[in-house]
């Protein structure tokens, strides 16, 4: 539709309403603050997450080290137990050498018999007359029985008897049995005659046969 200006005056131009920027400014600051706060929270979250991952790795490393140390501790404990057994054996042998309660042959026989016994060691040895008393410890009763059998088979002892046997209640780390054995030293035998040799005559010399008297 065509409009005609009959007044002959210029039509005033439409003016735009000014935009009120004062009301929008707080929203800008609020938005910027929210974005900045999100950035700060993300930074702290990322830092804490990184520290958490580092701590997890450190915990895993410490757990692995703990497992290794426990294995090493078990090996050290085993070595310590073996060391105690060896020290007790050495101390017993040294004590026997110092005390010298019997002859060298007796000490050698006892030492050789003990060295052949497994998981067994002597604590003390006393000698009264021809009887000896052996106090010791073993890891099992079978070791004690084998030791008694070895003493009997040595031929140096007789009447080997176990006087007492009980579990050591003081030593709770390792199962140990304490025992006391009495044995008599077998009497020494004389020299054995050589094969084919004739036994010596026990009687006096045979009288010489008298020569027949000569006739005059």
C-alpha cells in the first residue's frame, strides 16, 4: 500500500532505544566468575587425581617390597635356626674336648656317632665309672631312636637305654625333644688271634720221655 505525505514535511526518522548495558554487566561478571571457578576446580581435581595415582603406585611398590622383605625374613629365620643347631653341636664338641671326661677314644666314638645322626645334638655328657649319661635334643623322636641304634651298632657301648624323653616347652619356634640316654662302655677285648694260628697250650711243658736204661 502506497502512502503519500500531503503535508510536505519530512518524516522524522525512527530512533532506536538505547540499550541499557548497566543491567547486563553483572551477568558478564557472574559468567566470568563461574568459568573461572570451574577452571580452578578442574585444576585442583586434576592435581589431586595425579597425586592419587602417584600414591597408588607408591602403595603397590611398598607392598611388593613388603613381600620381598617377608621372603627374606623367612630365609634369615631358617638360617638362624640352622646356625643355632650348628653352634650347639660345636659347643658340645668343644665342651667334650675341654672336660675330657673320658679317653680320646670315647670322645671320638661319641662325636662320630652324633655327627652321623640327623637333626640331633648333645648338650652334655657325664661319665661315672663305665657308665655315661648323654643329655641332648633332637628335632624328632625318630632321630633319637636312630641315635640309640647307632650307639648299639658302634660296638663301643652296651646296655644303651633311654632314661627320659620329652618335648621342649621353652622352645616354641621349633619343635624340639629333649632326651637323656644311659650307656655302658663295653669292656675292651683282647687281641684276636691271627687266622690259622694254633692256640697256645695252657698246661705245663710235656715231660721228656725217659730213655731206656742200658743193660750192663
